[in-house]
């Protein structure tokens, strides 16, 4: 049995030697490096010009052109109105509702108000406007009314003579010479030129 054990031992040694024994060289023991190549995809093919077309006796067709569609529809809007050039920075255009409220008190048929301008001061609205006759001609360059708590009062001479509103000087103690009355009057004059 000793011979069988020795034979098995020799056989194992031979097999170990063949499989990778201790006789490897430094080259064999070095890690293996794998070279990799980066491959970029090919560029898309360039557009190909169309081939020659068949000639005919008719007129030549215009070359085909392409335009990019706009990203948003374009609209033309009127230019905004230039702000009124008032002599007093407190002056502002009057609302249509206020113009209608004061115009309702005009005593002459066909008259209307234009260039409505206001100065709002401490809960009181100083309203000035140009009075136009039935033909649209200027009847009064500028008149002033005062509005407080929704009630209208006449201040300037034309406002007192052409409307049915009570006098501001009697009811509110605001005279036609009040600095704000004069300021709004001047702003309306600025608009009429």
C-alpha cells in the first residue's frame, strides 16, 4: 500500500505542476491589461442634393425655400397713448364714470365734457373739463367742479353757470381761487393748448 500512496502523491504533484505550480515567471504573474477602444457613432449623413430633374418646355419652377415657423403669433397693437403733459404732477385723467356724473348736470342740451382731469386730495376730487357745444366746438376751455362723498359742486364761473350743481364755495367753503382748483384748471388748459 505504500506504493499506491506514493503513486497517488506523485500523480497529484504532476497534476499540480501542470495546472499552475510555483514555477510561474514574473511576466505570468503580472495583471492582465485589456485594451479598450472608445467607438463614437458615425456622424449623420449630410443632406444629399436632389438629382437632376427632367427638363420640360414650361417655365422653370422657383427654387423651394423653407422658413422656420414663428414660435408665437405676432400681433400689431397700436402704440400706447402718450401720457398727458400736465403742469401739475398731481393731475390725472378722469374716469369715464366721473365725466358722466358731472356731464349729467349740464343745463344746455347737446353740451358735453372733454379733457376730464382730476386731482384727488384728502377725500375730495377736484374735477376740471372742457365744455363742448352740440357741434363739438369749444364752449368753455376749462371749468372746475368738486366732488365729495358722491355729490358734485360747481366751483368756477362756467361750472356755476352751465350746470345745476350747488356752489362749492357756499357748501364746502372751497373758493374758485383755491390753489387746487387753479391747479386742475391749468391742467385742463394744458390739454386744450
